[in-house]
């Protein structure tokens, strides 16, 4: 951790760039952030902090040779390595330097533009506590968001936030102080759903800012199902913890929270994300066979019978109503947290593979309609699926 005496008296803005082995992208990210600060906040004292997760490549060297107009620092994240720890480090440093507004962005971004900094920070100076991004992403992207987190979040909190784990954020000092004190602050990929859920559940002021296209190097690995396993476990584990923590608020929820929408009007289209559709289907069949005894403990006999037919036929299908029914059964079951995560992960692979087959040949708009219909089915069936 950097010593407090290395900071000047105060900064208006602190932008954190979270990195781990980002030597190929971090310099461009820093330069773009710096241009955004210079163009849109020229009168504000600003600092860029690179919060690094113990990179083993040349990330630090790339940071140090990148010139900026804003002050710039490279620090190692504190705590257990993970994205949550990187963001926590940024927030602690923001507190030390008295920043009025904080933004955090990923260091592996390939599509970041200067106006992102405006859209992440300007709403904070206008009274918002959390700015959540809205991106144009390829139909195959957002594999965890689209098929479990977006519909589940909408069902529980009755609030429309299209990408509750967007990855890049703007935060007010008030909200940063709250989450630093929160007992569930995670060190890992659970940080994104944590930020969004705390803001909505505790009635902080939220803005959803359109940032155009998001492309980052990690999305290239979506064709590898194993790459997503750790992320799924961390994100869903945090979601289950948050459901339990806020269960009384969820039960008493009558209407959703107001979320301001900030649009940018870009017509840029995202690049294709390649996914191994057959690999997801094959992995589901293999893991379902292994996990079937546990799945039978929590999923209805009717769903088990349907899944059995799916695994025995060559024509793969995993309908949305089957998926919603399975999620409801798992959430309301007596399984422990670890077991729920494992069962949901296996079944999610089946639903995602089914979605890929189901949307083959559809336009982007038609595919988005399928995703939003899935959200409606979750909202109809899962509002009561809160831990006792």
C-alpha cells in the first residue's frame, strides 16, 4: 500500500485501473483515461492509480513508461488477490486523498474511449452514487449476465439494470465509504454484483450510462468453458450471500428503484465473440451425469425427466421454462451454498448451450428479445425464491 504522505493534499477525481498481466493493453487504457480527464474535467485535480494484482508480465514497466497529464501511480493491491481487492485498494487511496468522485476501469479494455470517463464521473458530480455501464456487446457475450444475473436481479429487485456486472464504474465518496464498511465486501469477481446490489438494495442513487461497445481481451476465452468456471462460482456465490443478507428487503419490495439512463448514441457494432456451442452442450451432458444424484435432491421430477430426454437425444434443447423452474427449485432447496453453486453452474451450461442453438440464425434484435423474455419468465416465477 502506498503511504499517505506520497499524495498531495487532495484530488477531486481518482481513476483506478485494475490490472493483472495487462502489458499489451494497459498503456492505451491509461492514455485514454488521461485524455478523458483532460478533455472533460480540465479544472479538476485528478490522479490515475493502477491497482495491480501481482502481474508476472511487463504490466508495471508499461505503466511506468506511459506519460500522462494527470498524476499517475502504480500500486500493488492489498488483501487476497482478486478484482475486489484491486477496487478496494483504489477506494482506500481515494479516501486518503479526499477524492470527490472515483471511477474504476479494467486494464484489459480494448474499446475504451475518452467519453467513458465523462459518462462514469459526470453523473457523480450531479448527485449519483453509483454509475453502472451499459454496453453494446455481441450476442454471445455476457454469458453469466444474460442467463442468470440479469434475470435474477430483475426478479428480486424489480429494477431494470441490463448489465449488473458491467465491470467499470463511477462512485461517489458517500457510496465508497458505505461499501468499504460492508461486511460482505468481496476480494474476487463477486465485486461487480456486490456494488450493483448494495446500491439498489440500500436506495443509493444509480445511473446507467451507455458507453458504446465493450471489448476486452478476457472475452476471447469464452469459447473455453473451463475459463468461466471460477468466475461463475465467485459471482453466484456472492449473489447467494447478498440474497441472504438482504432477504427482508427483498420480501418487502413493492416496486423497483429509479435508475437514470444516460445514452451516448453510438452506432458502433461489437466484434464477434466465438463460443464453442458444442463444447458447452457436451460439458453439460458430462457434468450432469456426474452431478445427477445431487441435482435430483433439489430439482423437480418433471424437470429431471425433461433433462434426461435432453441428454439422450442428439438435438440439443434447454427451454427457458425448464431453466427457470430449475433455478427456482435450487434456490428454494435445502442444499448448502457450495452445492447450490455447483448445481446452478452445471444447469447454466445447459441453458447457455440451449440458447445458442435456439438463437441460431436470429438477428441481434431478435436475440435480445429472447433474453428479455427470459427475464420476464424469471420475474413471474422467482420473486419468492429468497432464502428463509
